[in-house]
C-alpha cells in the first residue's frame, strides 16, 4: 500500500510517517518500480504502536527501545516495566516543574491590577528575572 493509505489507516499524517523513517523509528519500506513506498499491514500495527507510545509522552529514543521490546517475543516484561517506570519519573518531574511555573504565574497575575495603568508587576518581575541571570 502507498503512504497515503497507510497514513489514513494508521491515523497519522504522511509527514509524521516520513519523520519516523528519517529518525529510524521505522524502517524505510521497499519501493515499487515507480519509486513509491510500499507498506504492509504490519507497518500499520507498528505505526499505531508508536503513535500510542508518543501519545503517552515517550521520546523517540524510548520508542525505539519499546519497539525493540515489542518485536522481541522472548522479552522480559520487567524490561518493559522498567522503561515505563523511568518514564513515570520523568513525567512526575515535568509535573512538578509545570506546577512551579503555574504557581509563579498565579502569584504574578494576583499582583497585577489588570487595569488601564501601565504599571504591571508581571512585566516588572519578568524584567527582574532577566537581570538575575
């Protein structure tokens, strides 16, 4: 099947599929005599797997590791779990970072009168942060 059909069936754009090929997440398919990429139903399964993993925030590198485990029928589930647990730690770190950002922005927004005056604690604070560096 051609890339357009694959994209439709996998729920991805052709651009995304080409990107996954470029970064080595999926192998480039064989080409027809006319130069078109020729995909199989197995490629749909792999792309759906990658899309779900990416949707859960796994990096390209982590997806490569997951794909290796996906294709290894003798894999240990402990290896898969270890990847998931490491990813959870990263997600937790990002949540804390985002919560800190949210708290800071909330404090700044509370300090701002939000009226027609030019004085703005948000701008002042951002300006002061730049000087601290």
